[in-house]
């Protein structure tokens, strides 16, 4: 939420859409909650912010979900909108692994939030540095937080509820549903 809000405040974005994906091709599905639970948590998290929107378009598209296909789909469906992509610096390091990444770079803006300890090896560091110079890549100075969804899941599993790392509605939903315990 901090990253999304920072992007709204520090860029020319009018809205941030949270596209909930049924299957990221670079991640294992077994680690994900059911689609409707993840969508419900996004809706709960952004309910009071009119500049943020939950999007389930990928639920109606072929699996796995490829960002290039989703961006094309959204651009066709909403021709009055200009779509961009918000990614973490770790994703920029691996961006060349994405399907048709060149098309994304040439046709969409990428807004990147650096993460602490971004570069994991020299090749990733070189990729980050090279891609960060692309005219459609914008590195945005947002508060650096070393917090991830896997960290939150691990804290819950270990009996340490991450109370202030989630919005109140999401924390309540996770607690009531006993997810990750």
C-alpha cells in the first residue's frame, strides 16, 4: 500500500490497478491462496482509496498469466487508459526472463521501486543497471522496505502476526480465515 500510494503521489499516474494473477509463470501455484481470497484481500486493502482498483481480468484469461498479454488485453479493453507497470527492483533484475519483455519496454512505462539488497549477483546487477537507463524505465524513490509476502506468511506460520504490516481489514480477514497458521 505504501508503494502504491507513493507511485500515485510521485508519478503522473491517476490510478493504480492491482491485477490479481491466478498463476505467475515464474512462481509455483501451490504457494497461493485461492483466487477469490486473494481478490477479497486486495479489495479490503484498497476499499477506502478511490485511486486504487482491484482487477480480476487475468481470472478470465489463459493460464499462466503473461504480463505482456495482460497489458495488451487491458489496453484493448480500456482504450481510454494508458497502462504502465509497477515492479520491484528485483523484478527488473530478472526482466529479461519475462515473455516478450522487449515489447513491454517499448510500449509501456515501467515504474520501479528499489528493494533493499536488490542485486543478488553480478549478472542481475548488470541487467538492473542497463535496463534502468531505458527511457521507459523510471526508478522511483519510495521508502525502502525489506518486506515480502513470503515474510508475512512466515511470520504468521511462526505465531508472530504481522499486525502493522497489513491494513486492518486484511489483517482481520487473514486472522478470521486462519490463513498461513
